[in-house]
């Protein structure tokens, strides 16, 4: 499998677009287990594009009255 990997900065830009998600937020999400799936390579953290896309898709809602899962 030859999939694109993002570092924290790249993942933050991918998730947030013009308002990137900060490295600190990604770190907090990892600690809480609430963020996207990540890969740990030695001391480095990487995110697969497909996992970031799945994280975004999991946040889709049809109404403001839908309960967060």
C-alpha cells in the first residue's frame, strides 16, 4: 500500500483548510482518543489521508439537532 502520509502540520491543514487544526489540538485528540486514527513511527506521528477522510466523514450531520456519537 502506497498511501499519502501527513505529519501533524499537514494533517492540521488538511482537516482545517484555511483555518488549520493546531498541532496542540491534534495532540490533545490523540491523548483523549477522540481524533483521527494515526500511525506512530518511532517518535514521529503520521496520518493517512484515508483516515483523515474517515474522520471528516464521521462528523457529517444532517441537522443541528442530531446527537453527537
